[in-house]
C-alpha cells in the first residue's frame, strides 16, 4: 500500500503543478483561478481527513484490550495514512502561493520560482523519510525535514511581517493571516513530534517484547501529551479554511471579474 501510494503521488505531481499554473479559460468555462482553488481545497480535505484517521488509530495502538497483532496492525496502517497529510502540507504553500496571484498579491519572478520549487523539493524530502526510513538516507532526510520546518516557520513569519509593513497585503490581509496559521501548524507539529517519541518507542517494545503495563502507560501518557497540539493544528486548519471563504478585510480583485468574463464566454 505504501509504495503504491508513493507512485500515485509521483504521477499526480505534474497534474497538480499544471493545475496550479496560469492557464487560459477552458472551453467548458473552467478558469485557472477555479482550477487552482480546487487543488487548494483538495489538499485541505486530504490533510485534515486522514489526520483524523491517524489520531483515531493511535488510540487503537494504546488500547490494552486489543491483541498485540491488532495493535501492531493499527500502527502499520497509521504510518501509511500519516503520509497523506504530510504530502498535502508539503504542497500547500506552493499551491496557495500561486493562488494568491489571482487575488492581486503579485510575486517577483525569483519569488514565484521559489514558491513553485518549494512543493516538489519538500515533497521529495517527505517521500524519502517515508520510503527510506530505517536507512542512513532516511534518517538524514528526517533530520533535514525537522530543521527545514523550523526554517519555514521563520521564513513565513518574516515574509508576512514584511508584506504587511510594505502594504503588499492591504487588499488581502486574510492571506497573511492564513500564512501565520500555517506557521502555527508547523510549530504545533514540531512540538507534537517531540512528545510522540515515547509512543513510537512503545510500539517497538510491543513488537519485540510484547505488552506490559509499563509500556502501555508510557504510550498512553505520550498520546495524552500530544492531544493539545493535535487539536490546535486542527483548529488552525479549520480557521484558515474559514478565512479563505470569508476573506475578512479583502477587496474584490480585478482578476475575479476577468475570470467571470472568461468563464461566461463574454470575451471574444
């Protein structure tokens, strides 16, 4: 299942990037803005949905009433499903960055090049950590991903602060708010990772030495410590989605009228 998912993601990448590039209006009325927005929404759905499934399975792992086989099977499936939200997270800034072009938040060529490259580079790192885990390459990629997320938190906050100070986001302040929420999600994820280590170690003990009261208590305690950060991440995701719908403080961009004209075939 894991390798099949990886192949599917690799095959989908060109389609996702194509959908997130500036295309002319299609004959059926679908515009570049609408297509990019659909990809953005799809990433949100496949981020939070599987993440809820991962959290549910984590409780199956710590349930002492289940057999060792059932608990280890839940751990295996949890690891496979967890790849999906991580993939969506790695692509979100790229697709979202391109989407802001349609709400009059222009980017210089060098910045847009970085935005477009960010998704594939981050995705590659995520896939290496998953498919090469347990190897030197996988361990190195895991460490790089950890520090890369800290770098992204810093970069996003600096970019948002600079954009607000220069008035670049005056017409779309909600874009900056969504980016701050994304940085918060990364932060909560990193803090959660630091607290989930005993759960991962407990799964290893469960597989090699079988269940014990000590191991069960260790895993359950680890899971309890991660819960606030999981809930915080979901809250940030939902709030970001709401901001994208309501767009508080935003002004109607000129591109919206152009998109409507193209989709209605008003233009020759």
